[in-house]
C-alpha cells in the first residue's frame, strides 16, 4: 500500500476511507496481515467500546465479535500477528453517516483475552499506540 496522503484529523467520506479499508467490518485483514482499522469509540456500536488509554496516544481497541465470547478468528489473529510483526496501520473514526476522521497510523502493541464485566463476556482487547512513522 502506498503512503497515505491525509494528515491526522482529516475528515473523509466513506469513499475515501474505502480506498484503503475495503470492507465495512472494523478490522480489515488480508491473508492474515492487518491492513487497517475502524472505530467509533462505542458511540454507534456499543458492543465495540473502544476507549483511549491513559493518554490520547493510546487506544484500547475491542476485537472482532458482536455477541457472546469473542473467538480467535482471522481478524483477531491478524491483530495478534501485528503485535509480533511490529507493523503500523491506519485508523479511521466514524463521526457520523459518511463522515470519518483519519486518526493517523497506529502500532498494535499488546493483545489480551479478558472478561468484560460491562458486556458479561470474554473479549479480545488490543492496545494501540500512536505511531509517528509513515505507512510501510
């Protein structure tokens, strides 16, 4: 994938996001390699309650799976692989219908399978850290 032309904070249409993130699901991977991520910080899809960590430079990202205990499916496996591979991916935040914010490039630095009391289920929770590198 070529370098992205957008700066962090750029507001995009779905067509622009879709030029990178080719599916409607939050985790886009191909052949086990993580390509890009979507979030809405739980505003639209409360089953994916992504949050900032201690600072705006860290995000706690919820893995794939809307109901019941999440599984180690291909999307969650791609996130775990990204931890080991040290790759960075673009993150897009849905602000409203057809309105997305480019949040920059992020490294996936940790992944844990844990019980979420608020959801009463096991979820994959990944730690993302803002990356200052350009896209590989």
